[in-house]
């Protein structure tokens, strides 16, 4: 099962609002608020790679107050 870790930078003070919106995405397995360069880390899994990319692009990256996203796709071998 393809899995990705998505690291988000967001507006200061908007982390809880973004976490609520992300938790509504069915494929999201885990969310963590972190400190440092990124504000939130999300683990997402899907049945296939194309669906995974679609979820990240259209359901996570498009959330208001998200500035930038770094996606790390786990190599499933």
C-alpha cells in the first residue's frame, strides 16, 4: 500500500484548524503537530499511487492557510 509523509508549513496560529480539516480526509492515518521548519506532519495511505498523489494534491495542498508542502513517498518493496 503506497504511503506518504506530508510535511506542512502553515499560517501561524492556524495549525488546529488545519488539523481538523486534514482529519476529515479518510486516507489520513496519522497527524502530528511539530516544531521546527514544518508545523504539521501527516501520514497518508491509499490503494494505489495515483490516488495517493490525487489526495495530496487536491485534498491536502489546497487547504487554506497552508503555505508549502513537502511530500515524502515511502518506497514499498
